[in-house]
């Protein structure tokens, strides 16, 4: 799964956002909530103020179940409140929408199989 989100265009805020995502600063409760949801691996990449998040998930992963679990977890809510100070929605986002699911438009391996 691939998601996108923007950061505020402020070098100091971007540096602080990256610091919060370092292995030394990320909250263990956040790592636990990610694993408990069936997310096997996750990466965030940045160019300028644009973020792209990739996730490898179990077959039974449910974004809805993850959202419900996050809403009920005060640690995740505190983390999300903190992260919201750095993040801004992508153009065209619904009110309150943060990470937006991206649509894959090309796959090299699938294209090669089709030839």
C-alpha cells in the first residue's frame, strides 16, 4: 500500500518531523500498534514537503480496523496530535483526511509478464 501526505513548508519543522521518526525517538507504543494491525513493514520517504508511505501488510490487514484501534488508543491519539503539527493535507483532501491512499498506475513486473 502506498500513501501520500504533505508537510508544512518549513525546514525546521521538517527536520523535527524526521527526528521524531528516528529509531531513537519513535514511541514504542506506536511501533506496537503498527505491528498489532498486521503491518509487516513500513517506510516513509520524503521529497521537499511531500511524504510517501509504503506498507507491507498481512493478507487480513484492514485499514478500517486499524483506524478503529487507533481511535481507541490514547498513545496513538497523542502521537497523531503531535504529528499533525507538522503535517498538512494534500490538495483535494476531505476535512480531517491525512494520509491518502495512492493508486498504482504502473508495474514493471506486470508489464514484462504481459509482453
